């Protein structure tokens, strides 16, 4: 029998911010599948309720906690609620994020402040509150995982506020990892590519085809492509890894010249299979 105990999260208590749909829902589902109890932290109540029901069906004791991650008081209250329900906090995925479209030369300071406030300051507020809990509990320790982006490494179609925030998340992760290793707290981040979430639903088929042609694995990233990386970063399998940004992009950032790549065989995932979870999330948001 194979021994996969390094990846076993049974008995672990987790939270995922922005956990109702998209990347956050994928993270929550991955943790629940591996056995963790998962709190879905999200301001979108109806979508969060649907995700909680799905996690419960997987055997996870799941709860929903509403929180604006850019509000320090709400973050502290959220950590208290999660620990009140579970008794401790072993895993925290700081995923909540927003994107305000627009050219940098036309974007307002208010838009900049909102993106930085959620995507960078929000990660810092959550991580520090989570770390204080992980330091105080017995035994101390835990796994903190921050959502960055390939936009932290390359210039993409994101604008400056989003790219700057995600680059900040990567270096913030390294800084916190250096400080908190003394408490057996691992801090890592992961950087996805274009993921088939409601945020990406506006892309045309021509744009998706361009992504396929410039990605070595040959298909657009799906939320479920993050399951393995998240379980790895949350589990004992990554105990000796900290301060690392795990690039989960299908090789997209390897193709520096952005030229279509010729394939020898069909990719593992078809265009139809790419969209399944995104379409599900859009239906949930629409109340269907």
C-alpha cells in the first residue's frame, strides 16, 4: 500500500480568505479533500454558503465567516471566530484579492488604494493575525500560504496596482518566513497563471486560444490544477520549505517571446474541460 501520510490533513484546522469561488474555492476544496476542516472567509455570503455545503459533503466541518480583509478589526474578529469554532489554526490561505481594470495612466488613486489595500495590506493583516495565533497555541506552528501571481514575475495584461501588490506579496512572504520560522511557522506563496475563474470569464475564445498556444502544457489553468500544490504547501510534505513562491503556470512564463508553441500531441485538457468550474462559479454567483 502506498504511504501518503505526508499529505494527510485530517485533524487540521484551516481558513481560506476569498474562499467562496475561483482560486479560493479550489484551495478550500483541496484542503477539505485532504481531510482538513475549512473556514470559508468571504464577503460573498451566498457563494460562501454554497461552498460550505460542498465542503461539508466532503466530510469537512466547514463554516462561513464574513470579513473585509483590509479591515484590521474584522480580521482579528475572524481569527477569533475560527479559533472559537476549531480550537486552533493550523493552515491559513490568504487568497482574497480584487482587480480594478484600467490603464495605469487613467487609473485613480482610489482604485490603486483599494487594490493595494486588499491584495497586499490585507495579506499582511491576515498573516500577522494568523501568526500571533499560531505562536500562542500549543504546540505552536502552522502553515501560512499567500496567493501571489505570475504578474509578480512578468509583465502581463495586469496593470500596475495588481502587479505591484502581487510582487509585494512574494517578498512579504519571504520576509515573514525569515521571522516566523523560529515558531515552526512556514510561510510560502504560490503564483498561478490565467485561471478559469469568474474574473477571467470576460476573455474571448481567441484570447484563450492564445494562452493555450503560449503555454507549454497546452491548456488554460483550471482551479483544480491548484489542488496538488495547495495540499503540498499545507501538509507535512513541505515542512522544510519556507519563503518560497511556487509558480503554478503550466510553463507559461517560460515562453518569453510569447510565440505560439507547436504541439506534438493533444493537451491533457480540452477547451471545454477548462471552463467547467468557471461556469459552475458563475452559476453560483447568479443564484442558479
